[in-house]
C-alpha cells in the first residue's frame, strides 16, 4: 500500500507549495509514521509561519535536515497542520491537485504528471 501525504485544508498546500520535489515531500516515511501514531507535527498553539525548528516533531526536523542536505533548500512547511495520508494500491500513480491551498489526491494508472 502506498501512503501519500497531502494537505486538504485551505491556506497552503503541502507538496504543491513545496520548494523541494513533491515526491520526496509526499512520501516522507517518518512524517507518515508520526501521523499514523496520532502525533502532532506542530503544537496547536504555534503558528507554522513563525515556528522555530525546535517546535516541530522530530520527524519534521529530520525532513528539514534532509531537504537541506539533498536539495540545498529549507522546505516551506505550509499546510503541515492539516497533513493527511491518502492510501492507495502500490501500483497506482497519483497526482496532487491544489485549489487555494487545499490539496486533493488524484489516482490514475497511465498518465503523465503523476508519480
């Protein structure tokens, strides 16, 4: 089963607003694990636009560090408070669609633009 991170809430999209490859952001396993364990990625009283790295869950701190190492970029973390997991079959291709920051996951087997 594939697990894809996406941000369904309006405001800022997770991968669609990300400045690192969407595939990396959407499939980052430590964040998926944290969400499946019902752990908060950012405390509810902290605004993601003003958060310090130490405010984030260790999985997010790891994500930030890996983005800096692999892509030489600090990732934009908009949409992190609304992150959800989309479950699909292993061989299903997906694409993230965004409208006003609200993302949705589209599935398709043989189409360009999907990963």
